C-alpha cells in the first residue's frame, strides 16, 4: 500500500491498530478509505456506493467493539469493504471478486472477523440472534451487532427475527437508512428534538436524573410518571415507533456519516448492555459525487464496460412491447428492476409494475394471486434469489396450475459474486415441481419467442437465461433440428461422440467440438432450449442421437443432484438407442468455488479441456 497516499490506513492491520490512533485522526482515515475504495473498485469492480456510505460506521464499530470477541454481522455483506480493510485485508484488494481472491461479501473462511457469511438480504438478525443466544448459553460476555440497511427491512426474515428477540440480550441493531424512512419524522420541531436526543449532554442529564430519583420511593414514582409523559410526548412528535413497541430501546436518528456522533451512540448502547436499535442516516456514495447523484448506477461497478444489449435488456424490451398490446401483462420484481431490465416497464406502465422489495416469497404468491384473477404476471428474478420462493412456487403457483411466467435472470455461474450468487440450483429444484414448463434460451431471438409463448400459456412457465450477451460465434455453428433443440450436425450418424447441454455453457461444448474436429473427431453438440417437461425433451434427444453406440456427455452448468441430466437419463436409459452406450454427466457436484489462476469453468471442470479429458481417458477415444 502507498504509505504516502494512505499514511493512516497503511498502519492498520487489525482493529487493535485502529484503537491506537487519536480520535481527531479518524475523519482523515475515513477520507483515506474512501480514496482507496474508489481507486480499487473502479479498477477491479465491485459494490461502490453502499461501501462509501458506511465508512464512518465501520470505523466506529471497530473502535467501540472488540472483534472477533464481539460479533459484527453484516446484512447482505456487500457494504463490508471498510470492515475488511480494518481487519487486515487491504493487501488482498487487488484480488477483489476475482477467482480465488477476496470475496465481495463476508466469508467465514476468509477471516475470523467475518463471523457469518452473507450475500443475500435480510438474514443478519436471524444469524446474529443465534450468536447472542449462544453467548448467553455459554455464559460468554460479548456483544452482537447486526448492521442492517433499510432495504433489508422489506424482507420478511427481519420481522421473524425481531419477533424472536429477547430485549435483555446485549444485542445492537444498526438500522442504516440511506434511501427510505420507516419512522415518522416530520418537521423542524421533530428534527430539533432528534438533535436533543442524540446529544451527549442529554444522556448525561438523563443518567444523573435517573440515579437521583432512584434513591427514594417518591423519586421512583416521579421517574415512572416522567417516563410515561415522555413516551406520550414522543409518540405525538414521532408517531408510534415500531422498535420501541416491541420492547427495544431506540436511539436516533443521527447522522451516520458523523463519526463522533456514531461512536458516542454506539458507546451509549453498549453501556446499557441490553438490546437497542441505533437509527443512522447515511449518504449512499458519500465522497464520490457521481455515486451520490446516481447511487443505483454505482451500486455495483464493473471493471469493463458492459455490452449495451444483454439477455436482461432484451427481456425487458420484449416484455414492454408485449405489454403495449396486452393490458393484462404485469411485471413484478423483488427490488431488482434495473438488474432485471424492467425499469423501463416501470416508467411506461407504473400501474402494472410492482416492486415488492426484498421479498421473493411474497412476489411468487402475489403473482399467483394476479394470475388467479385473470391477469398475466411476469416475475423477473435472479436465479439465486428465486430459491427463497420455492415453497410458494409449489404451493401457490404449481399446485393451482396458475399461468405465472417467471423470468430467471443470471441463471449461470457468477464468478465475481461467488457461491452466494451462482445460478446453479434452479433446474434441480424446479425439476421436482409437477406441471411446469422450463425453458433455457441461448439466443436473444429465442428468449423473445419463448417469452411471448409463455405469457400465452395456460400453465406455469419458467424461462432461465444467463447474464451478459449471446455468444454469436458459438451460435454460428448451430441450427434448429426441432422446436427447442439445436445441433451442429445434419445427421447423427456422422458423429463420433455427443455432448448434450443447455444454457450459457453450450459455448464450452462448441469449443470442445471445434478442438476435436482439428484432430479428425466429429463431436456432435445438442443444445436443448426446453428442459421440462422431461418426457418432451427426452423424446427430442432420442430423435437426435444415432443408433451407433457412440459415447455421450451431458454437460450442465448446474448442480448434479436432481439435474436435467439425471432426469433425462432416467427416462432414456432403457431405450434401445441408449443400452450399452457410455454416458457421463459433467455437472457441479458441490458448491462452486473458483480457484486462483483458473476460470470458473475450469474450477468446476466444465471447460473444453475437461470434456476432452473425459472423452479420451474415460471413453478411450
């Protein structure tokens, strides 16, 4: 690290080092951290705006608490970069979000200061309560702190955890508000009272008065009367406070980018040794004007410019054009309008657009309700987030055979975000649900066609597609042999082996076929664009495979257990064309982790070299 540019930050390798610096140096440290993050994230990519907003909070947390004895649990974890800098990982930032490098989220295996892994929203309070109750059971003196953004409060798990919270626990919730408010906080007088309640002299007076009044029976009665009067006045000013109504001490709101105020409030909450909520207001993107002006755009920064046309944008444009002609089409998102490409739908048809917040389970059942009432709902969601709505898909959509269309974005491996965001489970869990159709378009044109057909369907339809753009080079080798299957051959008899696949990884199959062609081996590639119902895709495959007992590899960018490969093979293995035929499944058998110096496909052994190895070593070609 450049010690001239970062004189304070370069001296911090642990929270203990941070505690050695005088308080007056902390604002300068915050400036250094912002400069460091802007430099590194602009170069390597990552979540920028959210991290810039919590610099002072992160410093204050490690200044007041003793990690790892005290637990700091970050919701989502995409705002933990300063936390990582203060816990000895500054030198790893050149590897941020790269294969085998520093995770963009908290990760237990990475540091003792990452007490709980994250990546999905609204999990922090549930996990943090587990730590807090564990400490009580083990008679351990420690604090548990959960840092939760206002967006996470739209997730149902937060309410479930609050319902389970014991106010006597030394448990502190940092409610970080940077976009929306859940408290009634209106007018100059309310702001003035808020400033009084967050001032040091207010707490000093309050503590002295409490001590004095507790010394006599009359004083105790006076204190109780004042407490009731104060509560009544406060409710008139602020309205009923959700946190205090469930028995938690509420502190704030305060300026979360004022490090002195944040430290003081953390110390006050710590002194009480009971559960409390500290309400902070922070500026997302603070210190970097472009991120302040457009925090959504700078929520995540990519090291290279994204293509203008992606599967997400094509989906969004096609959905918008269909909605222009069909006023029954509604779009639903769980706080991912921009990411899923439907922000333009929101602007054009605000009455038919629904952002339900970080509540995927609700979104699925809400879509079912819309469908049951005669509308045509389309729920756009990332594959790794769809997992949260599995019960609702079974119980509310499929069981009732309701025509809901689910557009599954990012249905592929996500090397930058890592295991929490890999879209590799949707095929496996959707394969177990009766009565659904599951599609996997590999081109923009097929996505548009399948989306239009799905919206007209009478059954639940799921369309999975990857991030990024189509692989035009690989697509140039393929042509349609039947409705939803493509091949790179004209007749099956010309092929010496076959690779069956679907989704983004088809590019590796084409690469394999080209490499083998250079040595005189014809490898036929079959790409499926419809998987479920499997009886249909299995019949299509049998029509495309030769009578010759040439070996077959089923290549799948998904988890092996319950996979398309297993389901299809179960249906075709006793067919005369398949008997005695050598068949292998190349799929993911564990959580997918990337390795330093390898692509994600190489790490998962789904790359062309791995496929050729299977053909050569296992099939003796």
